[in-house]
């Protein structure tokens, strides 16, 4: 089979420029650092105010709760249109690329397999970890005033897969039927006349980028919103909230590492490569990923890993840009872990059906979140999983404020998974290298 480069609709230069501008705008204002500082000051200030029994504390709590809720509601309003637009454009681009090349089709298939495997593994492992080391008692007080989630029975969640009324599903933020409808819409879109297909994709791309502008505006207020939420947490829970957040960081990082381990095993079994040889081949790219916290910035190092992985450079030139655009196995696993953690924080353990539902929603949402800045993707990818599982999302902003550490492990796992697929899908693309059965 003659190898050729496949045009990637989701990896255009203007998309990259948008991503770069988005990240520059966020970092130019140091929003992540200000948000973390707001968390620290808010928790400490709330705890100090409560300890000293300062007059007007109840009024202050009412005000901060109102401000925090308004900010969370503003973010929530963008989830449905943003996710629908992302899924339609992202899945349509993946399907289009797969149609143009058998090599791309094989890579996309492995993306889906490893994404689903990582999500299911994260759901099971996070549940197991939280049974061994439950959410700290202090963390359970974070959801004061939030009703606990009510999980559906197996029959109910199976019936919930049918998108009988997509518009009503969007209005009710019923993510499962909405995601299924978006998937079907995207797959059907690539089968219609090219001119009509282009018009539809342009419309949904405009919708997505408009939502991203609104989200960036809202995230500029993240320090204010997080301070308001953290002040209430500090007043009610005290400084023990820090321990609860540290517990969350460990759980989220563990999910990312499990995704990396799954990729390592897959490369050894499906890629027929020595586990130790794979570790040596991917280590330089992993180091770049850890230092930059960006899969896109790690792309040159991943391309350099093609030779140690015994994959032709031409093959890597097709698979890796596609992987960077579409494939985020560790991020998807962490998203499921966050949803499971929030469920336990609200005092309930999700049943098997609910865990499966969260994993199934996390896969297409992750495939669709192309080139989003970290702060934006945190809500755009975790929010739908939580909503599908019936888990409240009011505490996501607090988790976002400490996301810097889990994000390191997300990139590590994503880079590892990208290179695992490169080895698996690219191993038989050319006779230039012999198959490695060691």
C-alpha cells in the first residue's frame, strides 16, 4: 500500500493559531496562577473568619455562595452547544480521515479501543481505590446544600441511550442521548454531498469557536469565582479542605498513570515489542511532555521516536498528527476518575451501569476536544461525563484550581498512548523494518 499524507480537517493551521492565541490569552493574565492563589486565600480567609466568629459571617457566606453559583452556572450554559459542536466536527474529521487512508482508519480504530479501555479501567480502579481509601470526611462537607446524585437503574440507563428528542435532551442537559445523536449526525454528515458537508462543518466550527470565546471570557473571572467558592469551603470545613484536594490530586494522577500502563501493555502485546525497548524508545518524548505539559509541543520528540519504535517516518507523519489531534487516553481516563470521585464525595457509589455510561460518554467527548486550552477542556470534557452519570458539577471549579499537577500526568499518559498506537498501527505499514517479536 502506498503511504500518503492525509489532510486532517481538525489540524489546520488556523485551528493551531486559535489554540495558541487561546493559551496565550489565558497565560498572559496568569489566570491559572491567580486561580490557585484565589483558592488558597479563599480557604484560609474563610477558615480564619469562621474561627474568630466575625460578625456578618452568614451574610458573607450567602454573598460568596451566590457569586460562586452564578459563575458555575455561566460555565454550565456553554457545555451543551460546545460539546455538540465539538463532537460533530471532531468525529466527522476522524471519519473523513479514516475514509481516505487504511492506515488512518487503523489508527482511529486503535484510538477508540484504547480510549474505551482506559476509561473502563479508570472507572473500575478509581472505585476500588476509593473503597480502600475513601474520600476524606472533610471533603464530604464540600457539597453542603447540593442534593446527592440519584443513579438510574440498569433498565433506565439503557432506555436513556435512545435520543427520542434531541432538542429536549439538550434543554434537559441529558448528555447520553445528546452525545449519541451528535455521533450519528457526524457519521451521517461525512456521507452527504461534499458541498453540503463543508457548509455544515463550517457552521458547527463557527458555533464551537463562538462558545470558546464565551468560555474564555468566563474563565477570566475564574479567580473571583474560585475565591467565592473557596471562602465558603474554608468557613464550613476549615483548612482540612486542603487534605481533601490533595486526595483528589492523587486519585486523578493515578488514573492517568493507569492509562499509560495500559498503553505500555498494548504496545508489548498488540505491537509485539519488548516492554523494555518500548520504554527506552518513548522516554525522550515523555520527558518533553512532562516539561511542556503539551502533547502538541511533544510532537517533534514523538516523531523522533519513530525509528526506535521501528516505524517508518512516513507512517509516523500520518499517525502522530492524527493522534495529537484526536487521541487523549489519559485525559479521558482522568475525566472518568473525576466524575467517580465527585460521586463518592456526594456520598454515593456509582453502580456498574452508571460507570459504564460515564466511560461510554467520555470516549466521544475526548475525541472531539481538539486543541482546547487546558482550562476550557476541563469543563468541556468532564462536565458531560458528570451530567451523564447524574453527578453535580458545582465543585469542578475547585478541582480546576489544583489541576496543574494532574495535568502533568495527563500529558505523560497521552504521549505514551500516542506512541503505543504508532507502534501498533504502524508496525506492518512497511517492510523497511522487520517485525519485532521479542
